[in-house]
C-alpha cells in the first residue's frame, strides 16, 4: 500500500556544501511540517486555530479539485498553506473565490501556497499508533538504548526499527505507518524510554503484538469480553517472554515535568458510551434526550436568528422529528441533526455550548453529582480506568499475564534525541492502592477548584470560559483524579471523559 505521506529522506534535506551543524539546524528549523492527509484526523494544534467545519470543507474541496497526497500543510501554530500543486495547475483563481465564499474563518498564511517541509524536524503529523508500533519494534531488538543520541545515530536506529516493523504481529495491518517512522525523532525519544523500561521488566522479548487493529489469536484470550466495552484490556502492545505475556498501556510526554497525558478518552454518550456501563437506563435516556434537545435548540435558534434562506421554515418546524444522524452519502440539504451542525461554524457552536442554555451538560452534572449515583460512579470509574478487576478476569484464561501503565518520556532536544526514565505502574501496585482507598470509604466527587480556590465554572454556568465540565475525585479530602467532560473536535461527535492523576495519587504509590 502506498503511504499518503511523502516523507523525504535524510540526505534530500542536506547540501554537500554546508557543515554538519548547519545541516542539522536547517533540518530541524523547518516550520510548515504538519501534513493534513485525512479530514477526520487533524491535530489539535491546527483545529484550535481554525474553524473546523471550514477546514474540512476546504480539504474536501481541494481533493475533488485535484488529487494531491497532502492538500494542506500547517505549522504548529495552526497556520495553513495550500499545496503549491494547486497553484501550478492553474486553480488559484477558483480557490480564491471558494475561500471568499466559504472560508472566512480559516487561518491561512499570507503566502497562500507552498510545499512545506513534510517529514522534517520530527513534527510531521503522525498517527498515535506509530509510536506504539515503534516501541514494539524496539523491544524486539532486545537492547538497552542510550538515553541520548545524535540525530545521525537516531536515524540509524529508526532504520533498524523499520526492519523489525513486520515482525510486530498486527503491524502489517497498517503498512502506511512504516513510513511515519522516518525522521520521527519525538516519538523515538518516548519509544526508547518505553522500550528500556519494558526490557528491565521483561528481559528478553520473543514476540511482540500490536493491538490497535485487533487482538492476534495468540493473545485474544487475554482480552476478556465485557458488555458494552470493546477492549477491556487496554494494552496497546503485548510482549511475550518465555511463556509469560506482558501488556502495556502506553502513554507519552516530552519531559518529566510536563503534565501527564489523560488516562482515558471515552465517550459519555452514543453506542459506545462509557457511562452506559455505570448508570441505569433511565438516567442514560435523560442524558441522551437532553443532548438532542440542546442541539435541536441550537439549530433552530441559529437559523431563526440568521434568517437563512437555504433552510426554510417548514423544515425548521420538523426539527423534533430529525434523527441524530443518517448513514450514506450526504444529500444537498441536511436531513439530520449532525448534518445541520456541520453547517454552523465551530466558533459559533462554541458560544452556544458554552452558555446557560446547555441543558445537556447540566443534566449530566445533576446525575453524576446525585448521592448514590455519584458514589457508584466513582468506584466503577476507578475500577475501570485502573483495571482493578483484570486479574480475576485474566486468571480464568489460564495464562500468566502482567499489566502495566507506562508513560514514555522523551523528545528532540536541540540536535539530540533525549529519553528520560519512563513512569511505570504495575497492576499489583494499583490494586493495592485502590484497595486501601476503598477500605477508607471516603471517596467523593466534587467540582474542580481552580485559581485561588474558586470552583471552575462548568459549560452551562454563566461566565464559563470553556465548553467543559470539571470534576475531581477526592479520597479523605485529598484530590486524586481530575476529570473533564469535553468535546474533542466536532460537536456532532460524542463528548469524552478525560482523566489525569494528581500528585496526591502518585504519592500513594510511594507510600
């Protein structure tokens, strides 16, 4: 399969008449290095500075106009350039007209067209799965890697890891990710950190499995069926040593002092709702209905206010009967709530959702904060996120399995790839800590405190600064987990739970 990325080789970026230092610095300084190849997988650095609906519309318009592997290029500030192929093909005038009619809220560079520097500096947009497979590939090399290496040595190691790509069971299902190893120094730093930690735990790795596209027949029994949950075992990779299997839920960050990555990204509504495993059917119906009511109200208000001629009054009156979404090809006129939402700029939707009219987030708050429900939610949430019940479920398989939460820490620093010691928590530690917490029976769900001890405003409250709900789980009065309910991307998708551990929780492991 041909990759959608066209990543240049190391040598292509260098001129023979420059010094090694100059070459490396030039290589690392290229700005427009985020290639947008898929309208459903756009990095937050870009979407946070754009109207997402307009950005997707531009992407699809360009793809129809002319087939180019990477139609749009961005930098880390979210500034866009259109690939120069469109200018060279004589499409400048019609693109300008389209932008005038449809793209007034796009963050385009003054020099509208360019080729960018895709593949340079480690800032190319790569899928999160790439780092997971890279860790597995390094594990198969059965080496301890240096925690600091030059860019030249790093490129050599990346090529060695590429040779192991197809030896990782499951990796062949995503062949396009092999090319994303190229010059991917930031992921290499975290992968080295993770692989070194895994070698210390496991010793010699005989087989490695990537679970991103499914669980290989060798290990499928290690992922027990749990109603409503696709993958109860959250291991991103599994490695085998002797007859023992080791599963690792992989996270990453650049430096140890950086904020920890979220433990989960789970939808609160929809067919894969995390809450559906905790709340009763009646509560879930209230939440789902309030979501529909919110967005139907937004659509009706928006078009009434704007007096849009394209959406007639008769159709507005039928909002109550609109389905949430409709499969198949989109018609010329919207025929579902999701398709109406896609016609409203995200910046406008942000204002609607971040207001006292957000009955959806208010109902979620009412239910989660309600007495017995809150207590059950806290316990079930902790058990699921931290896999409290996994030993019992895995024991039934007859295999020896050990599970770890692992955060690899590394990045590109100047001309060097630097890896720090990974943060590792094994399941017995986690279970011990949680058992003590449950014995104390002093868990509470409270609203998160912000600056100066003031409660952070949730999305439905007057003066809210974010379209989010904020919560904190406390144990004996100490904060242990911080939760957010937030949208990640389009409002036609489902909002998600995100969760970060606090310093207090980490201290429980030290104790």
